[in-house]
C-alpha cells in the first residue's frame, strides 16, 4: 500500500535547510590611507601619451580571492550586565584591489589591479570554528595628492608601460558589516511555494485610426457659403 504521506500535497510540513547561523554582528566605520611608491602599470599607456593636466581618480573593491583572512583568535573575558562572558578578539586581514584611473586628453587609462591589505582587530562572539564575513555597505576611495606624473617605459611583451607618481596618496573609507558565522542545518514548519499564474497572452488589437481634427476639418462653415 502506498504511503499516504506521499500524497499529502503541498500542505504545511517540516523542512530542513542549510543556512549560516550568525553568532555575532557589528557595524563600524574604518578608513585608511594608501601611498604607493612603486611605478604603477597601465596596459593602455603609450610612450606618446601626454600626461599633462591629467586627472587622477581611483576605484577599490574587495579582493576576489580571500577578501577576509583570520590571522589570530584569542579568548577574552568581559563583564556584560554583571555577568562574565567569554568573547574572542580577532585579528583579521581585509584584502582589496585598488585601481588607479588617469584621465588625459586622449582618453582614460586604467591601471592593473593593485593588491592592498589592511589588518584590524574586532571583538565578537566567534568561537573556534566560526568564520568572519565582512560586507561593505559603502566602500569608496579618493585621491588626496598625486605629485608629478612620470612615464616609465615597460618591457616589450612582458611589462606594460607605467606611471610613477612622486606623491600619490589615496584615502579609502568603508562602512562595514562584520559577522561571525557557522553553517548549520535548521528545521522549521513552512508551506511550499506555488508558482504564480502566467500573464495572459494579449489578443490581436482591434484596428485603430489616427486622432481626427474635427475643429478644423471638414470645414463645415466653408461649405455653407
């Protein structure tokens, strides 16, 4: 005999899903400066490109690989609401990719991605085994100073031409959401979702005529005379 439960339809039932449990969560601002001293490669830069009156801007994004790395995790006791609580002081390394953009008379030059790392200490409930996720609600940069720009010839087919800045200073500002998480499987009661109905296909429209101008045509007054 077939199990009745196989034919119960789409009613409410217990289901299990895999999710990340959030152990702790803070939001904070953090700013830092970057001052590259080496020449920066620009793949589209040519020897005849004029750098006079160049405008320098920047872009910064989280690194594609290992945007956050936990370097150290240390238990610390805190007194919260009169109770001793064991939290973890984490030293994390946040990795970014910086792109310098130089706008000249001939167009816009984008540098190769420059890896940038900054370390920070945060205190969270993040016991051994948990991970740290950083989401940037705002991540921006601006160029404070550039100094003089100097063309540096690259090696054919090996190293792109570069620009050396005598005083390049870039400020990065972040608004960051930092969470300690751990993957878990949870059970809860829920209804299965049903698909919505498809939109009806519109029928062929009835023939239409352009708007008329009865106020001026036909000229009924003219035909009376």
